[in-house]
């Protein structure tokens, strides 16, 4: 039986943790084994062979070590490690070092070790809709040019260009997935500008107050602010699909795919919250308009054309916000959110 050896960087992060479980459950990835790396010690999944490595991946030596474990050269790399939006805006040099320099070193290593594998290594890179900025069409399509207006989007776009060029030259088999904003993110509130998009659901369902920085009351027209979102479940299914798309199905000139999502306004979220958690949950949402936060979120594209990613076999959430909020409620009851 064939064996898949998969390297996940950023494996101790939220999506990295979910991804290894999804790959184990994926019938198309038989006999999977993992090399899991992060600056924080990653957790080894149960019942599969795995090597865990705690390392800062901003230097060549620790990156070389990922290709020299007892599991040999990985056939697929999920390159997920990174400094998130607010982090790379606040610490520009760290953002460049991790979101650009470290990705370049990873690509060079995949290029160097690739010839020892049976085929060019598949390199799945997670990007973001933060690559977009400036004037945008009503609906973003694969033809829309990305002109980021922040350090995070700039770093992601720079690395995307490298992944594309390394793929064009046949050094790797790259796949770039631009993620929507994922709701509902579990855990504690983060400092990200988009944090409230999860926060207005997560905290109230746990019986805790949440501050919505958009609008000053439940009747405020500002609540019509739209965002482009996807559930964690669908996003992880799409991470798995990213390695299965045949290379020749991508557009000739780019390996970029904007993962499918849907448009949800703050009001859509609050209506779903009330349906699932009742008025008592809704009453836990407090409002204090933050014009800076509102301006940043308003600059992100809220509508994309899903035709191309769906043609590649990627998945989209059905039924809007309510099933997502319901699932999160179940996760809380199960003690996993
Ligand atoms: N979660 C989202 O809504 C979202 C949206 C768009 C894009 N993304 C992208 O998806 C990927 C995963 O996101 P996430 O939500 O799991 O993020 P996360 O912050 O939970 O995980 C990122 C991981 O990278 C690790 N890391 C940071 N610097 C490192 C270094 N120098 N060496 C080794 N590891 C390092 C961190 O320790 C962390 O575990 C990221 O690339 C992110 O940019 C996420």
C-alpha cells in the first residue's frame, strides 16, 4: 500500500491541529504519517507514525532537519506557519522574517530535496484575502489583481509569487489557497481585527459578554457590514482537497485558488446567534463602534466568485451562518470549543 509522508509546519496552531486529524480520516490518503513542526511543541496524533519537531523555522538548519527525519523526504508539505494579521502589522520585521524569508527557505529546501522524492513535492501554502486592497470590483474573480494594503497581505502575496515561480520551473508542485475569514474560531479572543467575527458568537454561547466594534446598537445600519467567511469544517475539507487536485487542472499562469466562502453581515451572525442561543445569548453582545476596526474590515472584499474553486472540487458551506453557529454550540457541549 502506498504511504503518504506529510510535513505540516505551524502544526501546533489551530488549523494545523485540525488538519492532521482530517488527513488521517481521508480515505484518499492511505497509510499517512507525519512530520509535524512548529516553534511550539506540536501534539502527535494518536495511532499513526509521527515525528514532532519544536523549531524556529526562520533558519536553514532547522528547515533541513525537517527533510532528514527517520520518515525521509515528505511527498507533501502543508506550509501553515506564520505571523497573523495584527502580529505582522505591529512587528513588521518579524512578519517579513516568518511570512516571507522562512517560506523562501522552505521552498528552497523542497527544491533541493525534491529530486530525491518520486515527484516534485506538493507544497500547499495558506494565504489570505488580506492580499486584496484598494479599489475592488463588486465580486472578486481569479482575474482580480491583488494589491495589499497591509504587512500581512504583502508578506502572503510575496510568498505566493515565489510558490508560483517555483512551480512554473518544476521545482515543486505548488498549491496556494487564499482563505476566507474562518468562523467560529474557538479559544480565547485574539487581537486580530477580524476577531469579533468569531467573538460575537463564541463568547455569548458560552454565557460571556462580547464587545462588537461595529455599530452602537442592535438597530445600527452599520451591522449590515459584510464579510467573506467559511466554517472551520469546510475549510479543513478544502485543505485536504488542495493536495488532491491534479496539477494540470489549475489555471496555466497561477496556482492561486480563493477557497469558496459566503457573504455574512454582522446582522446575519446576530440573527443566527439568537436562533441558536436565544435572546439571552443575543443580550450578551454589547456594542461600541470602533471606526478604525470598521474601516479595516470594510476594506476587505466581501464577495468572491466561487465558480473556479468549485470546478476544482473544493467545497462550500450550505445554509449560511445558522448551521455554523449550531455546530459551534455542539462543540461547546462536547467540551472541544
Ligand atoms: N485562521 C484564519 O482565519 C486564517 C485566515 C487566512 C489565512 N490563514 C493562514 O492559515 C495558516 C494557519 O492559520 P492558524 O489560524 O492555524 O494560525 P495559528 O496562529 O493558530 O498558527 C500558526 C502557527 O505558526 C507557528 N509559528 C509562528 N512562527 C513560527 C516560526 N518562526 N517557526 C515555526 N512555527 C512558527 C505558531 O507557533 C503557530 O502555532 C496561517 O498561515 C494563516 O496565515 C488563517
